[in-house]
């Protein structure tokens, strides 16, 4: 540590950043509005040359003699820099971050290959092996690995892969209905786990896994990664900062394209996915819990399979997955949240729109536009800010950079032996909420949400 001058709040902020890993240099200052600004960097030079706004912001501060390789600036408002209240160089996290750990991926279809692209961006993450029973997926993964400069061993069987490759960590990206069985031998082998969402298709399986994970002696992380999309992260930070006051109404709208074609068409049936409100909407229920820092206690939902996949047949069977729904949730604190899902709206300019309204005003974020809007009730706004995503991370997947940022934090937690930031409990609860919403649609009634992980 070079020098450290500052307030207890600044020190707390620094320790939070250190827990997240990645950075070596952290500068904290206060702008004209008294807002704390944190610049983090130096741990990885991946995006340095593509961050002109950040460079300008740092230069304007005048705290650096030269532009250092900065990979992230948090809470930067690009305005009126003042004297830094805290300035330090932290070797521990940044240096350890690039320590090598070996990874394997089980299930190398669309999402498994997105993980490959993102592992290639995380310093110290070495892809050692891939297991997938499908020859086509293995061939596609082999070609993709070559394009990324990776040379993993390929296996058709996960057990063979685990005993031959002995990876430090395993990313599980097989279909939803396989997660419960696939994760068991990985835990028996003692590997760190990054399990794709939804944790399981059924709440009872998710509960059993959450209980096993609670006493697991290694990292167990569930891939509910939407909170890692940089504009969403910024939006959440502002909500948690109390900008709008205690949030009373939270709305998430996803208007998007239909479900894509998957290997073996597994995603066409509720029995394989858990149902649309578990399969993909677990992301949104997790976001609601995370944003409100509270638990929903009741759900009222209405939805149907009205437009998509109705002319498709698989062994004579018509898909039964919902393509639209409204889901309303009561939270324990009295806050209300609503999900508006439509999967035949690919012409929509924005795919996700999230708004949070409290007694002081309304915060909003839209994707892919990436604009965060603050609209105070005094009508002095709206104030808009575009939150950019590093181009490499954006190009390495279809999730607005979230897969990269999640993997970066997963790797830091793996190296530093710290706790998962998205837990098996989060995985379990998001499945319970999705299943309760599916039940509400089936029964045409409100359903109480009951969590059994604390019994
Ligand atoms: N985080 C996200 O936003 C996100 C996005 C898309 C998919 N996913 C999740 O990732 C997982 C995979 O989805 P996908 O879109 O890549 O599907 P996919 O069909 O494209 O790929 C799945 C792959 O798993 C393989 N597989 C099947 N059974 C297996 C088994 N028992 N062991 C190992 N591999 C097996 C298949 O052969 C296939 O190659 C799903 O759980 C899905 O919900 C998450």
C-alpha cells in the first residue's frame, strides 16, 4: 500500500472493491456534489486502450502522471474532480487475480461457448477441458477453442473428464433438467462450481442442492448474471445508494425474440426447462430480490403460449412453453414488483427496461441502449447517463458483458478463497419464485411463496 489517507467510508469502499478482486490501484475522490468517486484499475490492461472517456476523466483529475491501464471506473460521474480523499496501491488482490486456475466446461452448446469466449478474457483462467455428449457441440467447441487460442482436452463424458483433467473449477452449461445430476460428481471431485441458471427445474431439487452447497468446502456460484450487465449494475448502485428513497414499485419488462433452437430441442418443453418463468425469468426474480434486498411473499401471474412454436412438433408433441406473461409480486416490506414478459417482440428497440420508483423519484435503465435515467419528482430532470460496456466483453457473448464480469468475479473469488457473490440460496429462491408464478398461472389464483431453505 503506497499511501492511504481518508475517511472510514472511503476505507469501507476500498475494502469492498478489494473483496471483488481485480484491481491494484484504487483512487477515491469527492466531486462538487459531495459524491464519492472511485477509480479502480491496474489489475488488468484488457480494456485500457478502448476507454477514452475513462482516460479523460482520470486525466482531468490530474492525479496520475500518465495513463495507467485502467479496466474499470465505478461511480464515475465525469465531473468536477476534487482532492482525493483516499489513494492507494493494493497489491494483494490485483496480483493474485492473475494467478492461474484451470477450468472445465460441461455442456458446450451456445452458453458453454459464450463461457469459452469470456474465459479467454480473464487473466489466469485456463480452459483445460470440455465435456459434452454431443459430437456436433464438441466439434463446434474445438473450432471455437482454436479461434480463441485455447487448447482444451475434449471428452464425451463428464466423469472421464473430471478424473483425467482434474480442473480447479467447473462451469456447468448443460440443459436445465441435467443440472442436478451433472453437478453431483463435480462436487464429489471437490471442484469449484459455476452452475448456470436455473439451478434446477424443480424447487425440491434446488433445495437439496442449496443444502449441499451450504456445507460445501469450495466455491458454489449460480450464474444469475444479469446484475453484472454494467448499466444494470449502475442502476442497482443508485437504487442502493437511496437516490429514489425506499423503492415502492419495481417493474421489469422483457420484450424480446422467441426461444432459440437448442441441441436436441430441450427448451421446447416445461419438463426440461422448469417452465419459462423458471427457465429465463429466474434472472428477473433474482434481480428483484437483489434490487429490493427483500423477499417476495406472494405472486399473481397470468400467461400463455399464444404465438410462438405452435406449428412445431417434436415426436408428435407441440411445445408447451409460455411466450408471454404478466407476473405481479408482493414483497415482505410492502414493495410491489411486476414482470412483463413478451417473447414475440423482437422488433422492440429495447429488450429490457427496468424502473424503480420511490418517494423521491424514478430510476430507470434500458438495454441494449445502456442509458440510466434519474427522474426526480421535483421535475429538475430527467438526468440521463449512458453506461458503456468494454467492447471485448460485449463481443464475447449475448448478455451485454455480464458473462465476462461474472467470470472475473468468480475467478477472483476462486483465487482469493472468498465467498460467492451469487449463492446457491439465490439460485434456490429464484427457482421457487418462478415455480410459484407458473403455479399461479395454472391455478388462476395468487400463490404464497414459501422458502424451505431456512427450515
Ligand atoms: N446465463 C444466461 O443468461 C444463460 C443464457 C443461455 C443459456 N443459459 C443456460 O445455459 C445452459 C445451456 O444452455 P444452452 O443455451 O447453451 O443450450 P444448448 O442446447 O445450446 O447447449 C447445451 C449443451 O449441453 C450438452 N449436454 C446435454 N446433456 C448433457 C449432459 N448430461 N452433460 C453434459 N452436457 C450435456 C448438449 O449436448 C449441448 O451441447 C442452460 O441451463 C441454460 O438455461 C444461461
